[in-house]
């Protein structure tokens, strides 16, 4: 399954965790594009080659429970 990047959000490591930031209009539009029944699952991943202002990125978690396996 191909990764779906949430390009409107960026992440930066802080001393307490990860700060997520992005332009509200772009974020809302992108989330609505990928939502499923009013929900969206995201993963925050650390970049291999990070910049001072951008150390993490987000992808849409596309995991779907297989009903056959319970």
C-alpha cells in the first residue's frame, strides 16, 4: 500500500515532544480529503534527514481491520 503523506502539516521536535504546525485552511482541506466516516488516523514519523524547522512528517494510517479475521 502506497503511503499517503499529509503535506499540509509539519512537525518539529521540542524538548517536551513534537510540535505540529500548518496552515489551517490547507490542513482542514487535506484532512477532509482523507477522512473516513468522520475519522482520520495519522502517524507521526521522524525524518531521516531533518531540518531545524522540520524534523517529523505525517502520513495517513490506512490500516483497516479485516472483518474475516475478527
